[in-house]
C-alpha cells in the first residue's frame, strides 16, 4: 500500500518503543503514505528503547516527553509547530501502562497509588495532550486525533485488570473532548479498539498467549496485526474519513460482534466428549 494519501500532512506519534510497538509500525506506514512526524516517548523509554533507529529510518526528529507532564507536552507541541512551521494534521496516542498489571496485583486487591498512576499514563494523558493542542490552537482544520484502546473497556477480561477501567476512561475522554474539538476546530477524535497484539505492553498481561489464540479463533477474519492497525490509522488520518468522529472503532477481525465461533465450539466439544 504505497498510496501517498498523507502527502503534506504533519503530526506527532507517541509510543514507539521497539519494532513490536503498534506506534513503530504505524510510523513506518505513515512515512510510506507521505506523512511527516515527530516521534516522542517518555525519557526513560528513549533511553531503553530503540527509537533512534526508527528516527533514522523515517527521517524524523525525536523529542522526549512524559505524556503525563503538562510542561513536557507544551514543549513538545511548541517544538513540533516550530519544526514544521505549520499546524498539525494528525496525532497518535499509543500509550498504556498499569503497575498493578505489571506487578501481578489482583483486581480485588488493587494498589490505588499504582491505579492512579496507570490511569494518568493510559487515559488522563490523552486529555492533557488534547488540552495542550487545543489551547495552542495547534491542529489544522480537518485534523485527526487517534488513541488506541481495547475491548476490555466494554467486556470483562479478568486479567486485563485496571487497564479495563483506563481504557473505558480513555474512550470517554475521546468522545467528550472530541465534541469540543469538532465544534470549534473541525478536528476529529476517535479511538481504535485493536485486537490483542504481541508487543511489550501486550505481553505484560497474564495469559496473553491464550487470549491471542482465543480471539484468533473467534474472529471471522482472525486477529488484526500491528500492520493492519497501522493501515487503519493511516485511513483515519487521511481526508477519506473527514466526518468520522467521537467513535470507538473496532479493528479486530470481527471479534466484537461474535458470540461464539464454530472453532471454539469444536474445542469445547473435544473437551466434554
Ligand atoms: P508498547 O509497550 O510498545 O507501547 C506502549 C508505549 O507507552 C511505550 O512506548 C511506552 O514507552 C509508552 N509510555 C508509557 N508511559 C509513558 C509516559 N508516561 N509518557 C509517554 N509514553 C509512555 O505496546 P503497544 O501494544 O504498542 O501499546 C500501544 C497502545 O495500544 C496502548 O494504548 C495499548 O494499550 C494499546 N493496545 C494494545 C494491544 C495489545 O494487545 N498490544 C491491544 C489493544 C490496544
């Protein structure tokens, strides 16, 4: 897919850590589609990850910013506006983290300091980012802002823990802020609810491989890969989706609409026979 549908468009990509990251794949595909961007991640992730490599490959500048820190966000947006000498057309928020998940703390025994930190990083940071862009009037008319979510915001996935609550808040913030961004600046805001995908964040969830295999068997089209997600994001950043806003969009091979599949029934049948 080498159509230059993002030619001339400029933006910011949050959350590329290594080549498994959804944001990494997205940066590569946006570049192929003709878009230009600043790459950003938390200072600690810049030290530990491989983002320099992605910066070189996509000819992009890298700017450190903790997405929970308003001062960092202000500096990042200022830097980007100066760098491109123009307003921005697209923003990808591809950030998630739960200390409770990381440390194996059960949902019925949460550490609330960790919960607050995870919520700030995974959900409130999206509000902070949009508020920074909004106040600086940093987005071009018909710009597009996307955050990545997961279906645990709507349905129970016990091991997803407090990340389910973070995703529910993230999706709500997208709608609430998207209303104001649409009304006064003609900018669209959506979340994309992605299939389970093998990445650093994904692998942190207990039983992730079983998860992956279950959803592969339930989805008529199979799980959506990082590349599928990247292609969808490009479509959402393009001018072909100008009137799509305030939506939680499933990129999941049909998983979210299926009750049970024949493959899962066959597995259960084998078990009970
Ligand atoms: P990843 O681990 O590659 O990306 C998460 C990113 O968040 C990392 O780059 C990390 O450095 C960044 N981050 C953490 N704290 C930050 C902070 N304070 N400031 C700035 N950046 C910070 O994993 P992945 O899977 O690519 O995650 C991207 C998004 O996709 C997340 O929102 C995740 O919840 C979502 N998602 C992932 C799925 C999966 O199965 N991997 C499924 C559905 C959604």
